[in-house]
């Protein structure tokens, strides 16, 4: 009898080892009034939640409300947007609306890194954001697969795709992913005016800017 039990257990063990693990489909919600609502494993993170945001602005530095209409000169820094604590910025869109003098350009970053988002290492003739030509479409920089060519409607000289990927700043290309702001900061543009980045009189850029990411809501 003992031998019989031993053989039986061996057969059952063999069946368990060779049989595939059966998968299943689970419902992680209940229906309340016809609406499916997460309820079992999910929970409301409350004040720890982050929500998607998109900031879309048009800036006109010829306005008398900005520097009395005098515009910007070489090496001027303009703080465009506040960045609250606990914010992730994952993408920036830019479209130039006014052709400024040749050589007018800018890079974009924050208080810690002036070219953290859009830098000055582009291999084309235009090293920075180009303000010398009106753009029909919006250029987009964002975290992700840069070789995929996240740029559309670009008025800068050169081709599409990888030629411009080096212009992404370190914040979008870091191997650890997009970082969260641990304290308030500002989204800044540093301007360069004149051919060869020589100092020049004030210019008045006019452009559209879109910024998107995640941040904590204000309660």
C-alpha cells in the first residue's frame, strides 16, 4: 500500500510540473449606477496625486508691459513660467511668430541649468531656438526616443530627425528618466542676439510656447 501511495504522489507531482499554469481574467472594479469604478486594489492617492497639465502661452516682447517694449539683448534671461514643487516637465513645444534679426536665438532651462531642456549642441547652423525665421509649425522637444524625430513643421535649416536630436537638453536625455522638481523653480530662456552671438540692440521676439507634464493639484 505504501508503494501505491508513493507511485500515486509521484504521478501527481509529475503532472503538476509539466502542466501549464492556467491564466485568469480578474475584475478590479465594481459597477455603481452603471459606471465602472476601480475599487479593489486601487486607491485614491489624495494629496500625493499628480495631474496632467498643459500650459499654452503666446509671448510678445514688443509689448510695453515687457521691459517697456524694449525687448531683449544679448545674454538676457527671461523667466517665462513658474514651476511649482513636485512638477515633472515631459515636453516643450515652440513656434516662432516674428522674424528677428539674423543670429537671434535662445536656449531653455531653469535656475539650475540654462540649457537643461533645449541646449546649444545642435550640429546644424542654428544652435539654439531660432528666432530669425517665422515657423509654420511647432517644434517639439520631449523625453523619449529622440531618434524617432519628435519635431514637426521645423523652419530651421537641415533635414528631419536625428540632426536635431542633439539639441535636446540633459533633462530630456538623462538615463534615469524625467526628474521631479523638489522645490519651486522657473522655466527660463537665455537669449543670444546678433550674428556670431555678438552683443546687439534689443530685439522683440514673438512666439508660442507649450509646456506639458504632471504636477500636484492645488487644493
